[in-house]
C-alpha cells in the first residue's frame, strides 16, 4: 500500500494498493476516488523525488498524463 500524505489538495491523504512494481521509480496501483466516485486499476504512479526515496509522487490521470506532485509518507507492506 502506498500512503500519500495530507496536503492542501488532499486534506486527508490517500492510499492505493500496489498492483505491480515496474521499476525502482514506477508502480501501478488500484485505488478508489482518485477520480471522483471511480475505482481505477493499474494506475501509474511515478517517484519524482530528487533522491529517489518516494517522498514525492505523480499519479497518472484518466488521459494518461502525470498530474501534480503529491507528498508520500511511504509504503505499508508485509
């Protein structure tokens, strides 16, 4: 699970279930309500942090382009 931090655009933060790891800086996630009232699957998320630590990420929108920079708290995994 990727855990996005709260921000002005996302006051409560956001989570997505990682469905596939593509590379060290690219993953696919399944999530709900990134696009209002929709469940999206295999959505691209890209690490855009300067040091590759996943502290910032961009999420692809329904047009397939990457949106704004979003703060990331990290991952929850087993």
